[in-house]
C-alpha cells in the first residue's frame, strides 16, 4: 500500500561556496546554531585545512547568499563568495 502523503521528489537546492577566516572548532561552534536552526540549509561543511577555509552550503532555493554572508559577518568572521 502506498502512502498518500509521501512524495518522492528532490527539492531544488543551490550550492554556495564561500571563503572564510574560520579556523578552529570553537569558531565553528559560534556559527553552528545558525546552520542547524535554519530550515533552508540542507547540508553544510567547512574545510579548515584549505587555505581559503572553504564553507560549502547546500540550501533550498529560497535562501539568499547575502543572508548567509551577513550572518557569518555578524559573528565577527570574514566571509565572501569564492571567485569562480
């Protein structure tokens, strides 16, 4: 029997790749709540071993990159779009 309320489709997402100055687990903890409490963020990761401390965020289509950058800067970190 199939469930009437179950839909098997992928929600459209977008990928943001950002350059930051976040380097330590303590600094990651300062931004973690924003990412984990946002219903628009599907997945996120931060590569602190990369020279640009790359932050990758997979989000639903209704989240704007400027909102993410603003939130990270509000926590006192550098953040900008990584050039293509």
